[in-house]
């Protein structure tokens, strides 16, 4: 029987990731480059050595973000290789990446309660339907982690009240998905549909302005959200709360729930990634980093399996 080569292992890992619904395109390119590097440098198949890994990762002038991305890809390959009996060195993935953007804002439990208190207190008006629409729209965002654009594209045909599912079309990563929702959210949607869609048609948008054929635009959602923040006494600032913060909150709330229930975060993370429509695990691993300071009980469990993803807290040297 032909001996398994490093290129074979890369192909196997790529097939596994594709079967799991991940694109894995960038990682595949990195791993094939690594396999080519090992072949050119004369490393034999059957093992992945530290020398081979270090030469590929650190022997070139690369940006720190690129090195860290490659480290994470090679960690996956090393784990896969070890699973088939190879001796494989796994890089520590400790390269520090300079973050140039503001970290996303995650609303506290108290802020969430105050925000929805403000949203629910809107008076009915002849000039706007926001008192009818917004309590449900923002609950869908917080209760499903949908992107604002995904929620605004929902039509009545995308809702299945009996199965308690939402069908997401034309998402950010170009692939649709169907997600389950809680019974409580399904009941909220049913009550809303009965009041907001008196003559329902499958093509009608779930959330609309004055006419069911005219969905709310994102600018309107952002403007209303800013108003609710002000009424709730929650300050808005650069990098502060915005509608996408509800998506962040959904991810963090689920990670907290998984940790509190004793779940294996390594096993649950792919499910959360699929539910939220991430192209690969990187987007969901990002939320693990968000919890590092706010929820140490989550991070303590995540470090066991994802210590290479979540940077250790830095000591204050000032």
C-alpha cells in the first residue's frame, strides 16, 4: 500500500473541512505551500518537524497577521497528522497581531434589559410603524445573531412557524442557511405576523416601513437604535453600541451558556459558526477573545482547547 504523503494529509484535511461546510480556501493554500516547502527542503513524509514548521513560518518577511494565520492553519494540520499516527510538531501560535480597530462592544445584561425597555415603550403612531416592528426586529437580531442585512431580507416565505426555522438567503459569505429558533421567539413572530401582515403574501418582507413591499433600510435601523440607546441611558461613542452589537451579544451569550452547562467548547464552536453563517471558525473564535476580560469562567474552559487562539492577558508594565 502506498505510504501517505504530506500532500495526502493536506487533501484529507481540506476534504473534512469542506464536508463540515467551511470554505477553507485560504488555509488550503497555506497548507499546500507548506507541503511544497517540505518537499523542496527534503523533509521526509511520516512526520512534521519543528525545523520544517519554523522554516516555513518564520524564515520569510511576513506580516504578523499572516504569520499568525499560518500558525493556526499548521496547528490544524498537525492535529490531523497526529490523528493518523504521524509525529507532528504543532506551532504555539503566539505571534502577536497589532489590532488597529476598536474592539466590538458587547452589551451587559443590564444594558440589554434597559435597551429593550426603551424599544418596548414606544407609543403607536399614525406616521411610523416602529412601535409594531422594532420590538420584534431587535429581538430577532439578539435572539438569532443575524446580521442586520440578513434580517431585513427575510420574507414571509422564509419563515416556517411549524418547524420554528428561518431561512437566510444571500448572506455575507454567499451561502444560505436555515436556522432553528426558540419557541418563545417563534411565538413572538407569530403574534407580530398576525398584527403586521393582514393579507400575507409569501414575497412580503417580514419587516417593512409603510408598505410590505418596502423593507426597512439599514440606515433607518441604525438611526432608531441610536435613539433607543439615548432613551435607555446607554452612551454611544466611537466603537460603542450599534445594531451589530446584538450579534456579538448572541455569540457571547451562547458561549457563556455552553460553559455554564459544562459543554466542550471545541465541539460546540463549529455549530455556533454554522448557525451564525461564518465562512470558517475564525469568525467564531473571534468571539472567544471577546469574552477574555468580561467572562473569565468562559475563558478558563476555552483555554484548555483554544489556548492558541485566545492570547494570554498581558501584564501592565506602566
